[in-house]
C-alpha cells in the first residue's frame, strides 16, 4: 500500500461534486490489473475512492468523505462486495 502522492491523470480528470483529485492518499493493488486508490484534497479533508484498471477509472465514489479510512473501507466493499449484504461493483 502506497501513501500520499499526487493523484494520477485519470483521477484528476474526474468531475467530482465534493472534492478535487489533488492528492492520492492510498493505493492498493488487487491483482495485475485492478487497483483501489483514495484520492482527494488533503488541505480540505475531502476524499473519494476510485477503482482503476490500465490507467482508467472504472468506478468511483462521489460522496465527499471526511476521512481517508472510511473512503478506503467503502472502496474495498465496492470492489470485493460484503458477503450477502452487498454485491461488488460491476466492472464490465
């Protein structure tokens, strides 16, 4: 897991309602294709999760999380699902 870098170009291109994709706070690589990143504006404490593959954003939140760990948690749930409670995001 990588911490605190500049957000990548695909994330910066997102039109988000509650934050600007300035910083990348976390990045987790799931396999050789899919990655989860928490991006946002650390100066204003507003964050989103993004799921990426091959440099493209496949899915993202648009919720304006006030805490990176909560955005990370919800991104993990979106990618992996939560058993019989929620399904994973359809990435196709």
